[in-house]
């Protein structure tokens, strides 16, 4: 039989021979050889116990850890109580977070419907401004004027105020659908001024009427088509405002904003548009005289107080 000391000596000799073979191979070829499976070291080493760097306990842990970007995230959901808008809920949550004094290492953000609502609020002013600039450019090219597009755009504030008042009266939040209603109002309401301004400019340029005579005749002749188109649009939006059918509550803000904007704008623009037209036309004539422009134009009669 082979003694244990002899076996140990043989194993050490085999390991040393394997190391020598590997060293020679690397020196000659620059590449290593496959491992022989022998231990690198046969002497006793000091081992570090696993308990020095880790420990284990029994407990409940989540099956998955959610991340948002590179950070660990936890979702907290909430529902809206009756007659409370999403904007009010967001403002209440923000105020509560400020009261709690949440550490700077904890950050909160909205997801889902609340995030879409915040994004829509952030983009709404730019969307409306882009629509107004586009309308001004198109009308300026159409009428070959820098002034009279402002007369047409002057009808829009009353429509926006009417839409907001109607939404407040019915306790409806200004949602995405309400914003779409305001955008639609821009196209519906400005046609009232377009019908009057187009007729007045045509009368001034082709028949030589003064601005006062032209806008007065335009108001008389265009009153019926203006009322017909406004009533058609208003009656068409009533089913949306009443919320009939499946999903009617989603379309209600759209109908309410259209109906409210049309009512107020129709009541105001029939009186304000002719006045704004006359004053802006006077400004145009004054600017022409200031620049020394000798373009022929028939000035209208001056308005006396009370006319």
C-alpha cells in the first residue's frame, strides 16, 4: 500500500510539474495551456467566514423591484372623490408633500392620467399661441393687410371667456376635451368677423364706400347668415353638452365650452367688431399719413360723440 505521505508528495510533484509546464508554454508561445485540474496551492490558507460579510434572515420580500430610470420606485394610487377635479387633487397632494417635509433623497412624480394632465397644461399656452399666429398669417395674406386680421382675432377673447364661464357654471374642469372645444371656437367664432370684414373691405375697394358706410352695410346684410351659422353650431353642440349616450361624460366639457363660448361671443362681437374695425382703419390711415404714403383712399366721415 502507498502511504498518505507518499500520496501527498506525489500530488505536490504533479502540481509543480503542471506549473512548470504552463510557465514554459507561456514563455515559448505566449499562450497558456488548459488546466490540469490540480490545486494551485496545497498548503493550508486562512479562510474568511461568510458571516463576516453577510447574514441571512427569514422574512417577506417582494418578488420584483420596480425601477423608474435608475431609481427604485413605488407606485401609490389614488381615486378622486365625487365632484373633485384632478387639478384639485394634484394641488392637494403637492401641498401635503410640502407639509410632511419629505427628504431630498425621496422624489415624487405623477404617472398615468395625472402625468398626461400635467403635460397638457404645460403645452396648452404654446398650442393656443401657435394657432393664433397661424390664423394671423393666413388672414394677413388673404386680406393683404397687417391691421384687419387683428379685427378678426379680437372676437376670440370673448369666446374663451364664455367657455371658461360656462365650465365654471357647470363645475366642470378644464380638461383636454375642453381645450379642444376652445380650439374649435377659434374657427367658429372668427367667421362672424370674417363675414363682416370681407364684405366691408370689398365695398371699400370696389365701390369706394367709406369705412363707416361699408361696415354698417356689412352688419345689416350679414346679420342673418351670422345668426344662422352660430345657431347651427350651437344646436349641434348641445347633445355633447347634455352628455347623452355612452361616454357622454367625456364629451361634456367639449360641448359646454362650445355652447358657452358661442353665446357670449355672439352677444358681444355683433357690437364690438364694427367699432374695432373703424378704430383700426383709422389707425391704418394715420400710419399711412405718418409714413407719407400717398396711396389713394376715401376717408370715412368722422364719428361724433354719441354716434
